[in-house]
C-alpha cells in the first residue's frame, strides 16, 4: 500500500491532478457551510430532523440543505437535466444524430445540459424552499410571500447549483476525472462522521444499544462487500475479428456486459417517483381544504418510508426503471452493426440480426439480476430499520444508505481505474 501511494506521489502529473481535485473538493465543502443571509437555520434544521425525506436529501447534498447553503440544491438540478437530455436523445432525431458525432457531438449535448440546468435549478429552488418552510414551526425566511424577498434567494440558489456544476467540470478536465461523481461521493461520505457521532452518543446514553450498533457496523460492511462483488460482476461475451491478427490470424476480444449496467440512475428515478406522493401529502396537510387535509393524512399514514406499501412501490419502480434506462443506453442492434462493420462476430452466432437478438437476451438477463440487486439495496435500509424497531433495538440505522453504497463503490472503483491508467501512462513515458 505504501509503495502504491509512493508511486502515485512520484508521478508529477498525477500528483498535480490529485492536489487540484482535493482543492476543488475543499471549496465545495466550504460552500456547503455558507448559509443564505437572513435564514433561520435553527428552523431549517428542525424541519430536516422532523422529515425523513428532507433529512435524506440533506445527507446526499453533504449537509448543504441542513445549513440552507448557497448550494442548497446540490447537483440535483444538473442530474435532472442530464436525465432529461438522455431521454430526449432517444426521442429527438437531431439529438440522436448529434450523439453519434463523437467528441464534438458530446460537447454540444453537454452544453445543452448546462443550459437546461439553469431553469430547472430556478424552479426547483422555489419548490425546495417552500417544502422546507412548510415543515418548519416558524418561517425560515421572513416575508416569503414577497417576490422581492424570494427572487434574490432563488437566483442565489440557482447560481450555487451552476457554480457546483462548474466545479465538477473543472475536476473532470483538470483533475482526476468524473468531477460530478466525486462531488456526490464527497457529499455522502461527509455525512458519515456526524451520523456515527450521533449513534455513538446514543450508545453511551443507553448501554442496551451496543448490540444494535455492532450489528449495524457489521451489516454495513457486509452490504458494501456484496455491492462491490455485484458491481464488478459481468458476463464476458467472446468476440472474434477475422483476419486482423498477424499472418491473417483472427483476433480475440471480449464484450463485457455488467450485471449493474444502469448504475445509480434507476434509484434516482425510483426515489423521485416513490417520494412524490409523500411530498404531496405533506403539502396537502397544510391546506385549508378539509378534503385535501384528509388525503394528506391518508398518504402520511399509509405511504411513509417505514410502510410496506412504500417499500413495495420503491422496489418495483427500481426494477422497472433499470429495464427502462438500459433500453435507452444499450442498443443491441447498434452494437451488432458495429461488430459486423469491423469484421467481428460471436462464435456460433450469425452476424447481424442473430447477434443483436443474442445480445438483447443476455442484456435482459443481466438487467433482471441487476434490477433486483439495485432494488434490494435501495430498500434494504428501510427493511433493516423496520426489523430493528420490531426487535426494540431503537432507531439505529446503517451508516450509509443503499443508494449511497452504490455511489461510493462505483466512484471508488472508477477512481482506482483512473489512477492506475495514469500510472501506466507515467511508467510508459519513461521509455520515450
């Protein structure tokens, strides 16, 4: 391990990229602590502690929501814009053609994503501020009904989202890479110490919580190991390229299809859809209409995060969105066509339609297991929380949410690949 770290430090270019990335992440952490002037932070934090959904959102934004920071929304507007553009790429022919133009097309699509982030952040800022205010005992900002008060705050939060997006792109261009993912990763791990400290305080006050605490640590480690195994799992399809090797011999390659092809996107979709009724219910409960209040009470009673109905809907949506997202991002016909153009084929499978059919079948099988894996990891913390409550263990929760585990594992594994690739380039350049 020490030798590996020394090798990284001796690589001048890699060292500069790592230090630059750490500097940007430090700026991000500072920004999460800068609260919007005039906000009642105590009221905001009380609302976050009262509402599980808001508390979860605050954890995913590195505490910026709990601090009512200038980057209140985190990267959620950019993520939503990216998802919308990806969907439009399949629907709109001009965008689909643009996605096939290589690097120039990718840059144009990224530019469209940036533009779309601005109106989404502006609208989402109002919705988030109104939601937090509805859960607070007192107004988080005096005069929220006045446009002269709300508009500057919404513009500030929108600018914060754009600033955070810019920081992510700086890391991608001048740092190690995957800047957006690294910011999300930092947001998640930064919430772990506070959660661990509160749990330890609870254990100190009540000795009967020692066993649940130890179980929580063990379960977190076991689930992380399981996530790593499945994330790295793949079906390797052999590919033969006829007549491309030395003296006309065939070249052999592998087309990997991962179990988890969709990554985190299905959980984001599923969480948004599954929590939408709860958000509506909370707004209805504050309505002046008795009918809307009754609907809000019904939703709040029967559709909360500890209810079997919520868990079942969340699980099914995660599986469904896994198939939906992979159907957009993986096109068996296109892959089969590219293989045929390059003179490649799968042994025992005819090129063209038969290859596309085979790839589609393999992808669907992987999607089934991948979707079940994503859905299980997503709802597992809810199930464990319900189990602990039924066993009178109290409110001990996993250190990392299911969605957070998938993000952390994915980012760390990709980061290791990036560093190893940089080290290979550094060692290779010594001979030239």
